[in-house]
């Protein structure tokens, strides 16, 4: 069975570094890459029907933009001979990445470290810290 690496990717420089790292490892091991873009989204319980409709429209636009970010990367990597899949979801990034790793029976999660201040570097960033504590598989945090 081929290993699967779940890679957090949103088109930012730190996610590109994570992807580059995962691609290099996948080329050596033959692993499949599963790119994940989680759009932070919290549900609000008190909205009028009009607000809910507008919110739903914005959500759909965000999903489309995120897919537009992922698809060219998936196409390029697939053309380069890698086995790549992707998905975009709304919700809490830490929870969803863990859930996706379990669903995919991933061998590891790869994310980029965010933060540019010394304090942020020490704390790794909220997602990195969350995943390091609760992920069901090993987590690689790429600087």
C-alpha cells in the first residue's frame, strides 16, 4: 500500500515550502500527496434568512477561490508523475486536518510553519502547535 502524505496548502509561501518538502519525499518513496486547504469558518446561530443566504454565497465563492488555488498545483504535480489529490473544506483547520488524515489513513501530515516574530517562531503558530499535540499521525512542520 502506498503511503499518503496530507499536506496543508493554501498558496502562501510557508505552505509552498511544506509542499516542496512533501514532493521531494514523495518522489523518493512513491507516496501519494493529498493537498488540503481548510478555510476557517465558524457557524453563527443568529442570522436572518437573508444573512444566511449571503453567507452561503460568500462561502461558495471562498471554496471556488481555494479550488482555483489548488487545481493548477495538482495539475502540475500530476503532469510531473506524482499521485496527487486535493480537497477544500470549511471549519477548524486542526480538527479537519486530523480528521482527513484519519479518513485517508495518512502516514504523516506536512505543514509549513507560520510566524515571523521571535515569539511566533517559538510558539510555531496555532495550527502547528495544535497538530503537534493532537494529530493521529506524525507531523512534519517545515520552517
